[in-house]
């Protein structure tokens, strides 16, 4: 039995559509930078969309490697949407008409997000959807975004040099922080260095740093004083500053300077009676 050409074309269209009836062959891989946000942070979500049709065996009866096979498993991407939450705002608009992606092809789209200043610690789920395929199927995925308010921490370390103070600087976060700088302050004191630049700190990394503590001008430090330190750092592209760490510092005891002229005078006064007694003893002999 012979079929009209329009019937054959319709059957081909239906067979192609049926290949996408139960799945649209698009793999979704999101990456958040920074990996863990702090309240108030801006971040970028990079979402990679890959055509994985070949791994699903899609493509009907066409022969792999032929133009017909490539046409059947190429996928149109019509739109994407990322929906925020009460605490995570999506700053980038929806994408439209991203075009076709062929077998094993990938495209990456970017969304900028912002955590609110009162964002709570934990994992916040954003809804992401892709609309495409020949039958307009929509794929839904959830993208986790972690929030942790923990900042770089400072603690006192053992002081090994007189006139200096040592600190342990730790990164308790799950992600790397950058441009870490420790800034000291105190009244009547000059620190060396004025600021201590550490740079990049990996998760759970600890640095021990040292500041020399000198009085301003010619005066000496005669009593314990409070020293204050803060850590300034970047999480992603957002600057943060830790709460001030305050510690009590006791200056080293300085022996009073003795006047050499005075000591020489005392020695002379002691020698005069001794010489007189010695002379009298010599005269008696």
C-alpha cells in the first residue's frame, strides 16, 4: 500500500516528537561562585546545559554519524528561568531563544544572585527550569545555594619575642576567602607591620602572624593596654570585616638606666675611707 507524501511527512514529525516525549536530552550542571555565600553577598551561578541525547539512545532509527542522526538528536532551547526565594534574589532576567545544541554540545548561561542581609544559615533551594525540545517540554531542577555568616577568626597565640604579639588567624568557612588582611589598632602604640596581608586562605587553614608593639614617641609603655584586631577579607567579590578581637597586652619590663657618673662617685666615696684607714695602718707600723 502506498501512502501520500503528506502522510509520510506527518509520521516522521510524530516519530521525532515521540523521541522527546519522555525526556528532553539536556543535562544540567550548576556551579555557584562563591560556593558559600555570606549575608549580603553577590554571587554568580553558572549553569551548563549539555545535549546528552546520544547517551540516552535518542535519534530513532537513523544511523549514528549521519546528518539525519545529528538532526534528530539536536535540541532546541527555547527559554530558561531561575526563581529566587525570600532570602536569595535573582538579579538576571530570563533567557530566551538560546538556539539549537547538537550532540554532546554544551552552552553555559550565567545568573547573578544576591543574598539578603538577614539571610539565614543553611541551604536555600532555587527553582530552575528549561523549556525546549521539539515538543516544548519543561525540565525542572532545584539549585542549592549555601549561606554561612562565619567570618575569619582571630585568637591569641603564644608570644615568643619580647615586645611582640602573636595571633592565630583561621578560616572556618567551607570555601576559600581572598585578600585577607589583619588590621591592628590601639592608643599610643605603633605596630610593625601597620597591616598584615595574608592573601588567600583555604577552608580550615590557619596562619600564625606577629606584630611588633612599640610606643609612640619617646615614652615607654608602663602598664597593660588593650589591643584590637580586625580581619578584612573578600568572599567572592564582596568585602567583609570580622568583629574586633580585643586582647590585653603587657609590655616587657624595662630595667631602669643607671647613671655611670653617679656610680663612679659612689665608688670614690667608698674608696676614700678605705684609703685613709690603710694609710693610718701603714703609719703605725
